[in-house]
């Protein structure tokens, strides 16, 4: 994988369908983990708890569990449901983490992990700001054509 590539956890799609996750009103965080765990799209019940034991140090500006996403919005346009949010920036800190490899987006209430972003690590909070920049503010999109109808 290349820096910035994302893995959408297939198990998260089930939680969207169950109504467990309400993008329009719930809280989401971006937890940072080291390279001792590798996220996989086919994790059937992915949760932040699956990754949190591998979380980077919280000695600097990185809070336990990661920063909350801000200005989260959920909208439909041209048949595509889109989640947007502000970019996430963890400011440089002399006591911060040195070993960030993955950013895990998760739903706080249910603990469901939604996607993992390859940070191209090791990212170091001691060396400078650690940023996750959403392309044009888009965190994820669910086009209507991902839902298909199969006849028996």
C-alpha cells in the first residue's frame, strides 16, 4: 500500500445497514497505531478495541483514542452519499509519538472501525505535525451502485 491509501472494513458496511452508525449525528475519532498490527479489509467485526492495544504514545498532543473528527457532515448528491469532515492535524510535540503507521477511523459509541489509512510510517509527532488530509474534505462515499439487487 502507498501512503494515503485507505482500507474500508467490510464489516463496517453491515453496521451502516443495521443503523448502528449515524454519520449525521454521531462522533467519530481517528486513532493512530504502530506497525505491530496490520488492518485487513475482511475483518468481519472490526472495532477500535482490535487496534487500541497498538495505539501510539499519548505523551504529546495525541489524545488517548485519537482526536475527534470535526465539522462532520453527511449529504447526498448525484446518487452518492458523502461523509465530509475537517482534516485532522496532530501538532508537533517534543514528547509525542515516533511510530504512527495507521490511522483508524472509528465510531465512538459502537467502537466499530470503519476504515484504516496507511500513514506511510513511521510518522513522528516529534518531527512535525501529523496530518490526515481528506481529499476535498471527503472521508468516505457510498455510491448507490454499491447496493445491488440479485434475483433468486
